[in-house]
């Protein structure tokens, strides 16, 4: 009985921890990708393509509740670097964001952990 209670408590705490930051960083009606404004540094076409792909991957993972926080933070870093015109950092962070988002989606296919008999 105590093992079942411990397992249920652990699952509840993990569930609450996963939902704790769900609505913290909502953009408040601002578009995720800002249009390039005159006077701002532009990034390479390859970096722009990687950023667009990363944004799509993160959006898909978020829609399926499989978004890892590492993917979200890497995407934010890529978007910040894009605003500064740093193509190398955009490529690096967009690759990390896409990879982490895809791993989060792949995790949905893992079998459910069965505790006890």
C-alpha cells in the first residue's frame, strides 16, 4: 500500500512540476518570428531556413505537449541571435532546438512505465 501511495505521489509531483511553467512565457499576442526591420543586421539564408525549421519543430512539439525546456530555450537563443545578425549562433541554436523538439516527440512513443504488479 505504501509503495502505491509513494508512486502516486511521485507521479502527481512530476505532473505538477511539468506544468509549472506552462503559461509563464506566453508572448502576449506578439508573433513568434519578428519581421526583419530596416537597419537591423540580416542573417544568411541558411540560418533563416534553420530558424524557420526549428520554429516549426518546436511548434509541433508544443502542440503535442512534448516540448522540452531545452528546445524552447535554444529557440529563444536562436531568435535573439537572429535579431543581432549572428548567423553562426542561429545555426547552432536552431539545430539544438530542432533536435530537442524531435527527441521530445520521439519520447511520446516510449512505453508507459508500469509500477508494481
